[in-house]
C-alpha cells in the first residue's frame, strides 16, 4: 500500500497549499491512503466541522488531531459522529470521538489508523503505550497496514513509541512540534518511523504564527492573540510503502511555495 501522511495543516496557508497541490502530489505517487493531521486547521487552533468536510472533499481519507482537538467547541458533536476524524485514543473514557479507525482503500485493502498523544511536557492523559497495546489487541492479526500518529512534544517519547511498536505497526509518525526531522528510517522489525513529519503552512514565522506576537508573549509572559504567519509556505508530508503490515520504504516529502 502507498500511504501519504501530511503534517499538521496550519491555518489558511496550510489549507491553501493542500487545496492547490495535494491532489497532484497524491496522484504522482499513486497514493492508496491519504492521512493528515488537522488540529491546527482553523486559524492555527482547532478544527471546525466545515473545515473537516472541506479537507475530506480534497481527498484526505483520515484526519488526525491532538491537544488542540477541542479548541473549537462546535467540533464536539461532529467528532462524535464522524469516525474518520480522530482524536487521541488515550483521552479518558467518555470523551467524544475515537482514536482508532479501521477501513479499506478504494481498492478494497483494509487498514487502520491510530491517533495517540504523548504525556511528556503535555497535558496528563492515559498511558499512550498501554493504549496502543489495547487497541492493537482489538485488531485482526492479519489486518494490513496500521499507521500511528504519535502527537507529542518530546522527541524521546516519540522515538520510544517507534521502538515499542516496531514490528507491530507499519508506521509511527510524529506530529505536534511543526518542524520536520531528518531521521526517517525503517526500524529493524519493519516499522517506518519519523520523529516529526513537520508542518504544512507558512514557515516565515514561529511554528506557524507571526513572529512578532510570539516574541511579545515570550518577552512579557502575557497572553496575546497569535495570528498565522505568511510566506515560505510548505507542504510537509511522509510517504510510506508497505507490504502487508511491514513497511518497505519511507521518504520525506517537502513542497516549497516561496512568496
């Protein structure tokens, strides 16, 4: 299976590059499964039902999220009724939505996508490692590719998850820090890994926001409104090929649109 995972789509610049270029990129690589993290799609904070529908309409099969999943309160009933929009599976029981989706490609090949959130330097949640064990135990042993979005702050925690799941899932791909890492690799037992896929949005700023507001916040310690940056727009993604559940190729993808 050919899988393309798009890094955190940030605000209108990220949505624009996805709208204008993702379909061509997916077609060039004959992608079977298209996944994107969209927790920052709405102005950099959260996602709305309308934006989720817009991204699905662009051909994205599964949307994942993270700690910003709940920033737009109108998403609560939508995520509860939309299985293809995931939230981290290790949120406590009773939280709307789900962190695991099992489906099939247009060609009929079954797959699963899992969304987890780390705990190091992040809000306290249930253990993502034990949650991964629990979810994997619920899947058929002969199921095809399983892709994990590990949404976490610490590189160590993401890398630990990669090694922990090596041989049990097809890919562990990190999100959240918005900076693509150059450590993509195939782990010994056949799991593709990258610490962070990076951000799809404007890189002429601080992880998607305009520098001036971020610097002001850091100088004063006071809260202020962060606005999306503009310029140096990039689409960052990771391409993975699998043979059954085993990954056989991983490649960083970066499309730059300078302005």
